[in-house]
């Protein structure tokens, strides 16, 4: 099928209308279902990241300013961060092709 202007327009309008119907059906779309707060509060975590290339991962993680503490373990690192920062760390590691085998959050002892 050739991608003409009308084909693209149909795809866009179909996507737009299906998205609107999904949003209408979900009354609490802004409600956070995971329990992680959207604001950066005092609720920090110790999060274990198990990675493939520890040496490169340590270089990348040491350049991230918001990591308050980094503990080096046999297969990865325990980082003291806010829950909202987990995706930022994942993105930073994946940007340099470091496989992540596990991400295990736990309550911080601070």
C-alpha cells in the first residue's frame, strides 16, 4: 500500500480518535497506579541494578549527579535515588548499550 497523503491522514485521524476514546474510558488517567509519587520527596530508595558491563556502567553512573550513594557489588550496584529517577538511569545505561539484567528497588534505611 502506497503511503499517500490520505493514507497518512486516515492513520493519524484513526489514532487520534482511538486515543480519545481510551482517555474517555479511563476517568482517572492522571491517577498514579504504581504508588510512586510524581514529586521528588524524601521517599528515596536503595535500588539494585544488575548489569553486564560493570566497568562501563560504573563510569556512566559516576557521571550522574543525582545519585546520592553508589555501592559496588559483585554483579551490579546499589544506588540511593528517588523512584522517579529509575527510568533516567535505565536510559543512560541503555544509551551506551549496557544490558540491564535486574532492577530491584527496596526501602532505603536512611
